């Protein structure tokens, strides 16, 4: 576990249907949810076929890790109260996602909690 | 150029649709008549996946398409069609893989065609006019004309979307399409079809917020008998105007920045 001090793993008995929305999730561990309580947003790409959210976290060795999360496309995020300005570089947020199976610092996002407590859901809760 | 034409045409149709009635929807009074065809059912609104439902598939007994190509899959494939299905590398289904997909939509940005476009998690809207019914798809964006109350032309040339004719049967819109090429997948898991596919779509608004699509696939080249599918859509509230453009360069960027590292061998 690369970032154990910042990471809470929540085992969920869930189906993959909610995120089988655009393309497959075969590369991600859809049975486990990873949570970073303090992630610093570095960039959001508001683009097709998937938006991309990049953030940094400090691991338990004090090293900075750079993560990239796949997100739905703008056409799906917009109806879910997202905009391209929802996340700005420098924002510190709580972020929940399913990580890549191969251990690389990638994942597919589930939801973000902003400092004011507002929750932005990329996919419906399951 | 063709894409430019389709995009422009969709914009024009979108303007027509937006100006046609309240809420940007075409409204048809419940007692209006459409000549000899009787009442025109009200299909107004934007339609898409119900909340929490994924793209899934059309198989009624397996809506998540988790059995496709397995011994539990009772789709009546011709042998070559089953072999082709199992040779594909889709990103969904029981053999879904993130790596080296053969999906023509993801690999080439090919048109998804019909009925697969209904599995893409985007919205669509009907524009009902007396002679042509237009379906505006957010994905593409593209539009599809359905000639109403007439038959097919003689031996139409094969195209990505085929030739569609339609009629109303009571509260149901029936669309009959032939003249497909054989380049599209029927769904996200890669079920194939031939250029002899004869597709019937039956749309019925089973309540104000729910639209049911029943499909009949008739393609003796690829399947030993006709088979049926179904998809349920929910009335959407916003988002239709945000077009989803399929761009090969954007797909390539996504592939390089996400798919390749996610599919790299485990360290």
C-alpha cells in the first residue's frame, strides 16, 4: 500500500453498471474505493472522451505522488452540477475513486468533496 | 466534410427544435391528427439512461451484457458471428479489456450507428414532423432522418445508419431500417451484424418519464433466427445542449495519458 497514511480503503459490494457508462472499467479495481482526505488539485482537463483530474498527495514517506483520474465527459458532468471551473489548481479536496489494477497512480473518479462540504458526484452513488 | 455537414445540419435542427415549443421540445396536442395514421404520440423531451443505470446492453435477460459470447449467452449466432464476437477486444462485457481494443468507435471514432448509439450514455430527442421524423443525438452530434408513412426505396445503398422509414401504431413509433453496412457493432460488447440486418425499433412512452425501446434484429446472415432486445430511457432534465463530439485526436490523447499507463504491466 503506497500511501497508507492518507488512504482509507472501503470495501464495497457493488456492481460496475454505474460506471459502465462510456467505456469499460476493466483496468480499474471496481470492488475497492480509495479515499484521499487531502488531495491538492493540479489540473482538470475538460475534454472528451473523458475529463481528466490531476492531483498531488503526500505519501507516508513524505514523497509527493502525482495522480490522474479519469472522469465522465463534459456532457455527462455538466448535468451533475460540474463545470470546468468546479476544481481549480491549488484546491485541497477529499477525493474518492477506484484505482488502477496495475498499481499505477491512475484511477476512475467517483466523487469529490469540496472544502465547503459540497459533494460533486461524477457517477451516481452506488 | 461529411462530419461538418452533419454537425451543421444538427445545429440547424437543434435551433428548429429549440424554437418549436416550450422547453425546447416539440409539443403535439393529444388530440392532434396525422392524416390516416391517427394520433401522433407525444415523445417530446430529452431521453437518456435512468440515473444509476449504465450503458449496458439490449439483452433482456442480461441487461449488463455479462454473458456475451459465453455458453450462457442464448443469442442465436451463426457460427461466424459468434467467432467474430469472441475475436473482438471490447472494453465492456465478460471479456472486457482496456488494452488494444478493436472497438471501431474507440479505435477509429467510426460512427456508432443504430442501435448502439442508444447504449452511449448521452441523450437524444425526437423532432416529429408530418413527413420526416428526426432523431437528434447528443453523441456525435448527429441526426437521423426517418421518412414517415412510406416504404423503403428499392435496394438502398449500404450506409452507416441505414435507411429508416417510420409510422405510428397507436401510441408507438415504429421505425424500420435496412441498408446498413456491416462495419458497426450492435452493442458495446461487439455483437456483429451483416449488411442484411433489418432492424425494427418500437418506441413507446410507457409513462411521462419513461420511454421504452423494443428492438427486433432480423439478420439471417449473422443470426439463425430473429431476436429481441429492449432498452429503457428516462426523461432527462438538462444537458442535451452540451454536444459530445467524437474526436480522434482527443481519443488519442486520452489513450496516451490514461489508457496506456493503466494497461501497462503491473510493477
